[in-house]
C-alpha cells in the first residue's frame, strides 16, 4: 500500500512540474544506457498516455485491484521510462524499478485488497516467507553497498561533505557549526556506520526500533540536504519491513482496544498448509540475489578512481559520494579539409542533460558520436570530434577527464575500461586545504 501511494505521488509530480514534456518529449537527443540504444520515447502524446497508465497502475497497486497485472504494467512502463534517458539516472528510480519487479511475484494482494474481496479464494492471513525476505534483502543491499562505497580515502577524509555542509546545511543548531571540520567528519563517519550496520541492527530484535528511528532521521536529514525525490520516504517504508510482519495488525488491534472494539485473533497456520519451497523459486531467487551482489562490485574490475572515471558507478548504490564541477567544449574537424569548428551544444541538448554529460566520460563519448553524425555532410568522411572536458572532483583543480587528442567519434561504446579516460592527478585547491589548518568561523 505504501509502495503504491509513494509512486502514485511521484507520477503526479511528473504531471505537476511538466517533466514529461521537458524531459521526454522536447529533447532532440537522448543519452541511452549501454545495450539500450534502441529505447526511444513514444511519439506524439504517447508519453503522456504512458504516465497516465503508470498512475492508474500505481493506484491499483495501492488498493489491491487487479494487482498482478497492475504490478506488471508498472514495472514494464516505469523501467521503459527509466531507460529512455541516462542523464536522468537516479538511484531511487533504479530502486523503484527493482522493487516493482519483485512486487509482481510477491502475493501482496491476499489481505486488505479489493482482489481479496472480489475473489475470496485468494484471501489469506499468510504469505510465503521468501516474499518478505527478498524485499528485506533488496533494501539491505542498498544500505550495505552504500556503506561499502564509502570505504574510500575521499569519504574517510570528509569529502565531499566538507564542501556541501557549509553551502547547504540549514538545520537549526547544526547550521551554526556547518563550517567546522569536525561536523563534516562526524557526518561522514556516522553515515558510513549507519549504512554498514543498518541490516545487522535491524535484524536484531532488541536494537531494531532504535535502528529504525536512526535510519528514519538519517533519511529526513538527507531530504533536508539534497534534492533526492521520493527516496527518503521509499527507503523508510521499505525499512519498516524489518519489523515482525504482523505489526500492522497489532497496531490496529491496539487502536481498536482503545475505542472498545475487539479484533479477531489470527489463527496459527498448520505446517502442511504452508506449501513446499519449490526448486524453481529457489533457483530464481538465487540468480536474482547473485546479480544484486555482483553488480555493485563490478567497479573493482576497472582501474582508477570510480568517482572520477564513472566506470562501474551506476547500479551500485554509490550515492552522494562526490562533488563534481566541469567545463566542457567540443572541437569538430573535417578530415578532408582540416577545417575545425565548435558546435553549438544548445542545439542538441536540454539544460538537464548538459551537466551530467559534462561529468561522465561515457556520455561525453555518446554526444561526440552523435555530433559526428549530425555535423557530417552527406558524401563526406565522418568528422572527427574531440572534447576539451575539464572536471574538478571534491575541490581539486580542474583536470581533463578525457584525452583531448582522441577522436571520440571513432571510439566504440564498450563495457571494457576506456583507455581515453585520463588518470586523476589534480591536487586539491589550496583554499580548501587551508580549512584543515585554520579554524572556520561559524
């Protein structure tokens, strides 16, 4: 019910803000994920109709009407929207896509649903244990791998919070100390510990309510600091799954007792009625869980700093780990005449696409190949495209992130390490290093 309500609110936000037209209809060019270059927006008003269908599906999930169909429609439609534009990648949209996939198979409509009223044969007081544990595991992966990603030198030295807190922290009392180094270090290490120890402390019954309160406060703090959409509410609702599964009934029973009404007790289910754990289900769960464990670890296969190269960054729960700014320009060269020129990027990109592109080498490569297609005259050799892309990571000096001498239009997209991505060597700016040796004024 919470899943449906949160996503319904998010779909409503797309209509209210005009994001559908701005982000899916108006752009001339869309950045796509590797292997999904065939995914394009629906023509005409198709994207509006799709989001209406997603809103209806979210509503049906909320009330439990045609639940399996609604969950399937939402997963397929939402994942399709997610794959259209790489510049809009957010961890919580990836998370919503994964959970909507799992909800197709979780029998969440057996109780408190219109389906259970219309079809009493499916009504039940119980659900298979795997359906609870797979959702707990999915939330646990977010916390655990979010903590693993923080085990790096940058985070352990307080970056990028040493940049963000002085600029963004507006919490009473704490904002008085937002320029202090100790506060950035406290936030860094507390965030690391919260992520790493969230699952063990949620599984332990004695510590569970306290850890839940810490996590809820943690998500609300992130909501105050960052523009991260539905994730704080979504994560808090998912974290509630770590409580005993009958807690909603107990809560309703307590409320009912306060108003003088009694609720019927839930009978124990005989062991024989629980069914057998089928081999196919175990195999499917094993495959899914293996993917969710291995995917966030793939960055170890790439050389260099992941926060710099971006290789292995997405789909790995590497959330809010770096501060990046950029300056970028492209030079196109006609190989036949040797004439060079700079394209007008605003002809091809919308504002929301520009910053993500300028920070991520794979997106710079995508745009370079697109510019070559658009700027090459029919019957001529394909123009060469080179990028002068300078990036600052966590307060370092600006440095070229891609080799400015490489014709990116001639390179091929690949999952292998890109040799044209430079190695991070830029030092930290002196103004930021000075904060370590001198007290900061509040």
